[in-house]
């Protein structure tokens, strides 16, 4: 008796998710993991970026940590000098009136100083004090540079040329001919000051010299400055340094200076007043995660840049060093994917231990690189490694949900029908 036996078609069991299956599953699973990580990472970036973008004005902590870098700890705790800078002295004028400042300038004029940088704004008119100060600056006009806030950024702060005292200087023929200004670039008051612009290039193709470069040019010989200026054609990372024993890196004088204080040195006139937050800056020397209070006065900020120029002590970001670190981190990512694919339990322990080891290794590498004049930011490499581990954990959780089980059935059916 012949019977029409309807045999079921064999089910093609190909699982993209199960590494135990043969044929295509073994190869497609790592590929799926990689595509999943990239797409999930992009979606998380867009989602959280949008959310934090809306909450920017309402979040009091976001402004404190948004520009934090791990390399700041290297500047604060390992990148130090053993003695004060002998080339620069700061005269603190925060408690002086104009007559007292004039006395200090007259004392400076008696000794062979290299150059004088003045970062003071005399906003209110003082007839008697202005006359004394004009006479004092007239004696040092050949070596003096006055700071002038750059107005192109639209930040707060008056232009010194609009102030009554500086208008009197411009009207005095004896001073006007030798009057030199150096522009002070204004950044956001809450941002960490990391970069220095030697020259300000205007839209009308004019070039203005910044305050620190103008002082260095005055203090150096023409041959020395030409050699130094060749390295100042682009923005520089500010090479901050702190004194090992603590305290200021520069000699700060509150009283009247003598010959030993100013002879053959660059003299900076400015205010060091920690209560004046408008003249205080955030720097990597803060040494904290995020920001507490501004840690450096404006005149010391100029001195740090000036020391870097005089000693040609620059910090560079080399692509070759970053390439080697990227290769190392990429190898770690591939190793994580391999262990997650073949040894899932070992992966969980390995990732936690390895991430800490990578963090310590990158911090040590950043400190060593900084001592040799190169900046390496560990955060740029830790974030991809951490995101890889996080997304693998996330994928492992999604893999066991009902949604993915339905996706398995759907994909098997489509592969079978094809």
C-alpha cells in the first residue's frame, strides 16, 4: 500500500548567536558583536549627548568636570621643578595705589632689568597719581610692554586704550613713540587654560603679538628670538610646572624691590589677589577631579607661559606615540571580544583586572611622556576600552531577552527560506 508520506523539510539550524554551531555561526557571532557594539555606542552617544545638552544650564556640576583630563594629575603631582625661576620676578601691586606703583617703577629704572611687563588696568582717573605714574613709565618706556585684552572674542573686560590713564599715555609724545602693547587672549572664564596662542591672526590678515611673546622679544637678543620664534607659529600646550617644595614658582615681592630682585631679570607688574575671581584662572595644576576654585592669578599665568618661551620648554602631541597606544588598546579590545566569545566566565574577571592595569599603565606612560616633552591623555584611550567592556556586558544581557530570542527564530526562518 502506497502512502503519500509528507516528509518535513529539514530545519537548517544556523545560529548567529550560538558559537557551538558549525558553519556560519562561528564566524557571524563576532561580526554581530562588533556591529552591535558600534551601533549601540553611537545610539548611546546621541541619546546622552542630547539629554546632557538640554540639561547643561541646569546642571551645576557639568561645568566643573566637562573639560577634566587625567593628564592634569601629571601636571599637578609629577611635573615639577626643584627651584624658583631665576629669570622672572613678580611685583605684586594689589594693595598699592598709583603713587606707590610709580615708586616701584622708579626703583626698577635704576637697575639693568631685561624687560617690564605691565598687566594693570587703571580704570578710574587719579590726577596726582597719573602724573607720577606717567613720569615713571617714561623712564622705562624702551623696555616696557603693556597688556591689552583682546576684544575680538567678545568677552568681558575693557580695552585699555579706552581708559583715561592710557589715553594720557597715548597723548604724551615722549611715551607714545615707544609704547608697546601685547594682546591678552580671553578664553571662557570657567574653562581650564591649556593652550597658548603666540600670535592672533585677524580676519583682515593682520597679525597681533600676544603679551608674553612681546615681553620675550624685548628680553632676548634678535638672534635668540628668531630661533625661538620659529617654534611659535602655531598654538602651544602650556607647559605648567609647580615647585616641588610648594609655594609659588616665581619670586613675588610685595614691598619695594632692590637691585638683587630686578637686575638682569624680567619684571612683571600685576595683581595677586585670590579674592578677585575675575583675574584668577583654572589650570591643570589644580590637582582635583573637576574644579573647586581658580588656582592661579593672571600675572602668574603669564609668567608660566613666559618661562616656557624663554627655555623653549614646549609640550607636543605626537601622533606616533598616540598610534602605539591606540594599537595597544585596540589589541585589548580584540582580546576582550575573543574571551567573551570563547571563555565568558574568564572574561568577566579578566576585564575588571585588565582595566585597572591599563589605567595605571597609561597614567605612568603619561607622566613619563610629559617629562620628555610629550602630552598623552589617558582618557582618550580608556573610554573606548571601557565602552567595549560595557557594551559586551550589555550585549550579554540583551542576548538573553525575549526580543533576541524572537530575532533568532526570525533569522533562522529567513535563512531557511533562502
